[in-house]
């Protein structure tokens, strides 16, 4: 796999330099891998992050109506607690900070350690853990479902709540409501390669795909033969619908998320099928997002996220946002 | 006996060994995780080793605390908080001591083990590094001397290899379910190496496993 | 190359269905491959298009402040004159229509034939031809430079002029000013595969890249070994700067455009170098666009476009736009 | 002599031949263009052939105009307007005739050739289909009969193969500059096939080139 890069160990650092160079409305806290808004606002602050390699997540969602800070670890590696702590300190305006964590052992442990340290400093801190991936069965004995692209809906909706001046408890309640109502699943047509290792995360035959993959190049729940786009969409969507509790007459938001190398044309071909299926079930799509929102380097494939809406979520989803990767007025 | 000197030597040796095994650990993690365990561990212990090089520490507690902080700030991922927690527990256990006997080493390892369990919320048998730390700690507690130290290495190595045959229910490999059977847990291997190097630094003459092929 | 698709011959049709399903603010003219705004406005209309496979170009730029219609041909094949004519007829509000054509023989001939037919119907029609690709030497004896990603700046700026109510001659003058001032060049790390053929457009060795490629999978001007991102950026940027007439103290807009499979992280790594180089030359970047604006299916690689700005171009570039792929307020 | 019947048969035969050669033409175009010339031509002439099947046309002009419109609406790319232009010129040349002699065929081809030059703004020697249409048209004009028709095929075939040795300065292959040398121009090949099929429909017994290997 050829990479457009310089030294692999400077991959994340140079990416962050590029981000702040391109977006003067963002800035980087010197000496860290933390991106914050250049013009902070007095309100509850939202901090998210995780390993790098998911761009535009998470730095691309820093801005008005979404995040206040994004912390980037090494590629596919959770950032360390000191980095997360720097972010928390930088964005706290005295009204408290909500951490939006994707459910991976590493992310949870590192963000929790940072939260402990921040509370010891007297910062009001809360956390929510996104676990939207229905590929993985949930059970109290296991690690639980992964957090994947549905996380962007948490950023958007909880971000709008914070921007509107809601307090920490309310922003947290809303974030948890999004988490309870968003369900996702993904698949890969090809693997990705971490810059430092230079090796593909798995090897697929010319006709094989991985179903139920995460966003770190991990293999999925199973492998099968490539089928028509409509059939693949049906496989994912059936499972999402079964887990989601969405019923006829409900209103939803849909994200058809590209994992990195899949052309937008193919994402729209897949979305067409999602729309067709939902229409047949009398489920109204209030908003559709089709594009690359939470990627896995140059993996080919996609995920579908379905968010069941109520009036509160809908109005916050529709609120303005102005970030590099998500803009609406 | 564990002195300031042997502990420093251990950190250096473990860092060097991780650098050697980096690819093996990454490859293992690639099969059932995200392919970075070797990179994470090598980076973290390199940072820790550099951090303590040429420094003098008042006691083992201060040394372990410095290592813990270096790991915390440089590893990330799941292994960062876990190994950092182990060293924080060492620091608490060996506070104000410039050297400790094997009884105190056993206590430190038991405390570390307890810390790992609390941090990771895993139990033995879930295909995590706890599967290695627990029997190693037990062996050392049962016989807190040179022989116990060697026994700990043997138990650790055996447990690391045995991790191949069980499915993961914690950590990233858990998402693979039954597909995780057949590959050793990378964190268990790095932990077995930990005990090999700790024993080698404290009692010497440990025959080190070549993980290159046996791990698969 | 695995594709997320159904029948290859329905690729474009199903993509267009997906686009209108996802974006209710767009609609498709029944029986055609033309996408128009659902809510047209009385003003000079802009029509662009070309082969498919460049998504989000061009349908993603239909909307307030940019295009009024986009015509999609088969993958990498210019649309036919009757399709272009349908678009022209649909969007003409009596104030005339400007065609924005990329400089490829096929596009030029098909759009020109449509323009001839439209004028015969009494529609005031003008055209501009974008030829921003400096990889190809220009000369009166040759076909001239290709139109590539710089075209998006034409859509944006001429679109803002039309939205502001300027007349056809003025909108055309402004489009031509953009064209005269925008220069681009691209490179590929890997080829792409047209769905119908199923074969890669070229084959590169593990260490090879193509320099000076277009956006249809054509090979470039030459092949070389993969080098560091900074070096590759320098190769493209040096040539662009040499052609652009941009001098110290000028103000520019930059587009760092991904060709399909290149992760955003790598685009930012490349942009970082562009910013560093321009800063060193005392060239001010008024606006930077980093992302996928004009792709070549799942090709890995990127292009750089540099647009020299004056006050007029700058204020139109900064005007609001609300389209699926380009939004700003 | 060209009748309504032979012209219809020609369109059907050319469409069938393009379907056979689709991959060869795509592959050629892949090397120096965007890989769609075979697909474009096969799609266009399939549409044209279907359009005229079972229809009756008053004269050659109406038939050629129907083919031109079908091509215009189905090919796209560079070849669409070019081949459509050729048929529009045929339509003008053979307006109101239900059959034409070889003199009129020669005039029609000369007009088509002129149309192609105007539409594509290319000259002979730029590695476009004009390199084939021009000598074919000349041969037919010099000897407007059965023999001239055969001579046109020979000139066309020769020119198509000769396109391999020159760089393109028009069309998509021009972007490759010198790198376009060594590959035949796909539009020249499809044009040579055009004359093979036209001659076969009008005078019969044409030995058709197998382009499969010789084109490379
Ligand atoms: N909950 C847990 N408790 C104990 N150890 C764990 C837990 N989760 C993961 N591990 C260990 O961490 C190792 C993976 O570390 P690493 O690859 O560095 O982190 P990440 O999974 O974040 O990429 C696993 O092999 C496993 O031994
Ligand atoms: N300006 C031109 N004049 C005449 N023929 C041309 C010109 N440009 C291209 N062609 C012909 O068109 C052919 C390519 O057709 P095709 O591949 O269908 O279209 P595109 O280049 O748009 O993909 C070339 O092989 C060449 O013979
Ligand atoms: Mg990791
Ligand atoms: Mg890992
Ligand atoms: Mg084409
Ligand atoms: Mg072509």
C-alpha cells in the first residue's frame, strides 16, 4: 500500500499541522495532539477523540454546534490520558465538560483516567460511551458493542444542545438519548494499512468481503462472497432494523458512511437501496448524510447508521453547525 | 532481590526486547486486533527507558512512578493504562524502599495484578494479559524466592501460549468472537516477556522464549 | 477491484436515484441523467457536467450559489447533447444559460452541439471551457490543457455571481477570469477501474506513481518512483507556480483535492506542505479546501489547484453556498 | 450500389462487429485514453441498430438521420458527436435517394470526412479517426466503384495500423504526448472496421481483419 506521507512517525503530527493550516477557525494546543476552536464560547464543552485514521473524525467536527476539542492518538491507538486532560483543561469554561467516548477498552480507560485527573482538579466532568455497532452482540459479560460512525450524531446533537446553552446534565442526557437510539453496522471490501506497520490489516480474496467490521482495520464478524450492493445493504439494514426498535411510521436520520476508498457514486448506490427499503417500511427519513464521516484510513466499504428521532433530537439535529466536516445553516 | 539498579536494568532490557518483538506483537494484534500492540509497547517502554536513563531516583517508588507516568503519556490504547497501572501499584508497594526482597516483589506483583483487574474489568480466562499476570503472581506468592520467580516465568509463558486456544471476551479481540481462537493474545505474550526479563534481571540465567514462530 | 454496485449498466442511474433520495433539495428530470434544483430561482442559470465517476462533481454542486443543473454521462464519458439540452431547457429562466465545460474533446463537442440546438430554440446561451491542468503543455496546435479540479472554483464563483443577479455576460466574464487564474496538477498512487470494464486503467509497480494524471484514469505525463509527500507536493506546486503567474504578496485560494481513495489524513499531510511553501513565498491563502471535490472513482492520489484572487473573485468566493458538497454561510 | 437494404444490413453488421471488438477497443483506449471507446461504440451502434430494426424508411437520408440521432443520444464522449456527424452528412448527401451509386457513396464519405474535420478540428496525422477516413475517402473518390471500395478498405486498414507509430496531438491520447506512440488509435481501428463492414455490405467478400492481436 502506497501512502502519501513523510516519515511514518510524523504522520499524525503533520496531519494536525495541515488541519490547522487549512482551517484558521481551529487551533492546536502547542505541544499536544489536541485541536480546539480558535474562538471558544462560554458553555458546556464537548471533548471527543480516539486513535487517528478516522478523519474527518474527530478534529473535523470541532467548531460551532459540535465539538470544542478533539484529541488524536496515534493511528488506531487511543490518545493518552495526559492529552485528554490537556483538552479538558483547555475547553472548560467553568460549566463542565462532557467526554464523548467510543466503546473500546483503550479509549474508555484512557479517557476515564483523564476524567479522574480532571475531577481532582475540580472540573465538572461527565462522560458518555457510544456503542452503536450492532454487528457485535451485547451482553453484560462481554466488552459490549463498539462505537462507530453513529458517534457523529452524538457530536452533532449533543453539540447543538451545548451550543444552545443547556447545562451539563442536560447535554449528557441528550447524548445518552442519541446513543440509545443510534444503531450502526459496517462492511469492508478491502483492508487498510496502518502507516507505521505498512502491512494490510487483513487479506481478502478477489471475491471476498468482511461483514461486521469495526473502524480500526479489525476483521469483522464473518467473511462472505461479494454480492450485489442491494443484497449487502439488506444484510446490514435488516440487522440494524432488528436491533433499533424502529417501527413503521417512525422518523429517522440515516448516515451512509464511506470507510475511505469507496467512491461517492457507490455510497449513493447503496443509499438508494436504504431509502427504498425504508420507504417500503413507511419509515420517514428526516435527514440523510452520505459521505465520509468516520473512516478507517483507505479501507473500501461502508457503514449504515440509523438514528430514531423524536422532536427533541430532530430540532437539535437541524440546528446550525459550522465545522470543517459538517456544515449546515 | 530487586534493587534500584536491577529495576533500571530490567526496564532497559524489556524495552530492548520489545523493540525486537515489535513486529511479532503487531502481527499477532493484526490477526485479532488492530495491529499496534508491538508498536505501542515498544514506543512506551522506549520512552520509559529514556526517561530514567542517567537519572537517579530516591527509591523504587519514585522510579516506578516515573515509569508509570512515561507509559501513561506515551502508549495510549488499552495497554497504556494497563501497564501504567501495574507500575503505579509497584510504586505504592515499594514506596520509600531502595531495595525489596522477593516477598515484597510478590506483594508488588499481586497488587499490580489487582490493579490490572480493576482497570480492565476483566477476569482470568477472557484472553487478556490478566491470564498471564494472575498465574505468575500466584507462583511468586506461593514461593517468594528465586525459585518462585522462575516458576512465575514458566507459568507466564505457558499461560501466554494457552491464550491461543480460547476466545476473547474482553478487549478488541472480543469483537471477533470465535474467530479469535487460534491466535495468541498479544498482551499475554508481552506480559510473559515482562516476567522473563524481570526474572532475568533479578535472578539471572533465564532461558528466553523465541516467540517468533511459537506464537502463531 | 471490488465494487459496491448492482448491474454495471445501472451504475449511473442508481447513483442518481441515490442522490435525489438523499437530497430532497435536488430533483432529477424524469427520463434523463440531469439533476436540477428542486426550487429554481429567476436568474442566469449555470449548467455543468461531464462523465460520471467524479463525484461529488457535478451533481453535488447543484444548489444555492453554485450550479442550476448537472448532466451526468456514463462513467468517464461525456453526456450526450440531448441530455445537455434537457438541462438547458429545464433551467433557463429567460435570463440565459452559461455552460461550464471541462476541456476534453468529447465534453466540448457534446456541449457545443447542445448549445447550438438551444440557441436555435432561442435560448441565450454562452459557454466557458475550463483548462486548468498545467501537466499538459498548452499550444495552439494541440488539444490544450485539460479541465480538472479547478472547475469547482468556476462553479463556486460564477455561481455566486449568477446568484447575485448578475447578467449572462458578466457571469461569463467572471467565469473566464477564474479560468484564467486557476492552475492545477495531479498525481496518482494507484489506478481506478471503470465499473463496466472491470479492469484497472493502468498498472503501477509497488513503488511507482503517475505524475500529471487527468481525472479519467488516463495515465499521466510520466511515471516515477514514490517519494516523500513533501517532495511530491513540491513537484506539482513548482510547476503550478511557474504557470500561475502568482507572485509574492498575492492572495490565493487553494484546493487540495483527493482523487477517491486517499485518506483525508494524507490530504492534510500534503496540504501542510503546500501551506508551508506558500508561506515561505509570502503568498497568502485566503481559503483552503481540503477534501474530495473532483474524484476519479477510487483512484488514490491528489491534485493541487491554485486560484489567484482579486477583490471581485474573493468576495464571490466568500459568498454563501448551499449544495450537498459545498456549504458555507 | 448502396440501397436502403444494404445500409440497414451494414448498420446491423457493424453493430455486431463492434460488440465483438468491444474489449479490444476498450483495452486500446485504456492504454492511451480512458478505456471506453469500445463500450461507447458498441452501445451507440447497438442503439442505432435497434432503432432501425423493423422500421421502414422513405429514403437513405431518413435512415441516416435516424442513425445519427440514435448515436447522438447514446454514445457521448468524443466518438458520439463524430460518428453522428458522419451520418448527418450521409443524410444530407443522400437525401431523397432510396439507392445511390458508388459515385454518390464517394461524395457522401467525402462530406462525412469534411464534417469530421470541422467537428473535431483535427488534421490528418494527429492520430485520430481522421487519419483513416481521409485516405479511405480519397481512394473512393479516385475510383468510385467496387474496386475503389475495396481500395478504401485497404487504405483504411493500413492507416489504422500506422496510427500506432505517431504521437497523438488531438483527443484524449494527446495528454500522453510521446507516451501515446506504440498503441494504435482506437477511433482509427473502429473506423477501419467501419469501412470493412461498409464494403462487405455493398460489394461483399471482404476479408475482415482480426484486430485482436495486430492492434497492439
Ligand atoms: N479489559 C482488559 N483487561 C486486561 N487486558 C486487556 C483488556 N483489554 C485489552 N487488554 C489487553 O491489551 C492488549 C491489546 O493492547 P493494544 O493493542 O496495545 O491496545 P488496543 O487494543 O487499544 O489497540 C490485548 O492483547 C489484551 O491483552
Ligand atoms: N478532435 C478529434 N477529431 C477527430 N477524432 C477525434 C478527436 N478527438 C478524439 N477523436 C477520436 O475519438 C476516439 C476516442 O473516442 P472515445 O474513447 O469514444 O471518446 P473519449 O475520448 O471521450 O473517451 C479517439 O481514438 C480518436 O480517434
Ligand atoms: Mg490500538
Ligand atoms: Mg491493538
Ligand atoms: Mg470517455
Ligand atoms: Mg475514450
